[in-house]
């Protein structure tokens, strides 16, 4: 193998412009991995995550934690804010299983001392998680979902259809930041962004609003973790929409394949 081939193998994303829209604290570790692979990364958060005091409904739900069979954390943000709220009220009940839709969040739960985590190893979405949950944890049982204020109700509705009693612990809020998009607009207009990643329809809509609908979005490939995001109105302006894992080696592999297929 020549030196040039070795360099290409070590840096498969050399020169690829990638836009990350997740909150900065979550984006920077991903950005670092992509830069090591040669990508030119722009971090432009279109959502900020802020903690919030629990509502009366969420406090009442959290009070039933010891009676639950399962606690579902919808994201790393839910782990950060929800698990803190739970353990502030006492040790985590050992009989309560934890679950989530992604391996990164599952690893976060394990690092926080919850080793027995249910999480899909393929198709990182609510449907994949639901398929893993046995009736013994669902039918006639109490389930808590730790999440941000608002959001989709699909998971709750699906669990209730199987006979569960489901309550939310809403432990953080998503807000749209105020930011200067001039540098991002210049990069997109100049063709320096080939791929954009969005983790939610809300983040994607904020991106278009903040940067401007007049940009050549149709030249950019959009990466999203779920078909519902790809089907959202804001996604329609992109030239291509691809379902992909959110981070780590799988994300680099997806980007590498996209480059080869271009």
C-alpha cells in the first residue's frame, strides 16, 4: 500500500464539509472524531438544552418510580437531567429496568451505574425499542418516560395500547438559540458544506429559519436518525435525505460511503 493510500484510509473524509446542528456540548465530541477522519466540520447549534423545574405532573410521576417496571430515557439529555432528578430523591430502585433508543445513551446510563439497559443494536428509534420490550415489562405495568417538555407521543401511545400505564417526567426544555449565521451562510453559498446532520425535526426547522431558506440546500445531503425527521417539511429542501446513526464509527462509515457513491 502506498503512503497516499494509507493517508486516504486513515482520513476517509478528507475535505468533506459537515454541518452539525446538535447542542454544542453534544456536537463537539462528534466533531472531533470527524475532524480526525479529515472532515471540515462546522458546529452550528440550532437547539439549546436547559434544565427545568419539574411540573406537578412530572413530580407526581417521579414519585411512582419505585413502582415502575421500566424507565425510558429518550436521549442523553434525559439521562443528564432526568437521572439527576431521580437520584436526588433517593437511590435508583434496583428492580426498575432502564431503556433507551440508542447505544450512546445506553452507554451513558451504564456509566451512571445502571448496567441492565435495554437498547436496540440496530435501527435506533422508538419502533426498534418497542420490539425489544417483553409483555412482562409492559402489560399492566407502570412505565416512566424521561424526556424534554413536549415532543412526540408515539412511544407513550404504543405502550398504552399494550396495556401499560405511562407517565412523563419532563426534565429539560429545548430552546432556539440567538446566533450569527453569516459564517454558515457564506460556507453553504460557497459549496463548502456537503452534508448536514439534524437530530430532530425541530432542530432542522430551526436551521432553515436561522440560516435562511434562500441558500442552496439542494446541494447538501441531510443525515437524520429517523424517517419522521426525513419526512418533515424542512427536510424537503435538501437534495438527498439519508438515515444514519448519530455518531462514532458508524457515522464515519456512512459519510465515507456517501463520498464513494457521489
